[in-house]
């Protein structure tokens, strides 16, 4: 059964939206394993800090079905699509990994390139799945995080949702 990894982020009503989102994800996909929550400054715009984390689940569902489910959960949490990529949001859910799948079909990209580009995705991923290997580079996420340029790191673990 493939293991899926979802990147979760929110900077609007995040103390409400993240826990509510996790409940919705568990209803859809069963038991989740989650990383720590990281408070992260916005990338590409000025605004409230984000809470970011990774949720891991097992599923046999088709990738497109999972993607549609994530979009529906975002919408249920007040997310409006079609705006600027870099803007405040109630909820951002991205399927970043699904087993060893490599897929690029329009907006559906797995593994997501954000894994190696953004600390807010890579650090919690390296925490929760350190020995898992990136399907394209075959490098463990712990090693990718170890070698990530942290000179401008703008995030830290938070216990705000505990």
C-alpha cells in the first residue's frame, strides 16, 4: 500500500484550520502520522507567519482522487483558488509524495519540487521520514535537509497546536 505525504500550511486562522484539517484528513485517509509543526515566515509576500507540517498516511486510492479530496478539504476551510501563488491562505494541502511515484500531469506533480526548494516542506519531511529516499534523486530526506542552505532560514518548531 503506497505511503502518501501531505504538506499542510495555513496562515489565516491557523490555530483552528490546522487541527480541523487533520480531523478531515483522518476521516478520508484513516490514521495519520504527523511531523512537528513549524512556524514559518511567508515566502514571496509579507503577512502573518504560517504553520507548516507533514502528514503521512497509507492509501490505495488513485492519486487524482487524493488530489480532489485535498482540494475539497481546502475549499471547506475557506480556501479560494485562482489567486496569487504567494499569498495568505486558510489552508494549503499538497500531496508531495505517494510511494515512489513520479508523475507530472498538468498541475499534478509528484514528487513536488517544493520538497527541495523550501525549508517549510523539507525540514518536517526530513523529521518524519528521514530515511525515505527522494524518488528522483535517491537521496534520503535527512541528507537533503542536512545539505540544505539554511543561511536564510526563517522557521522554527512550535508547540502552539499541542
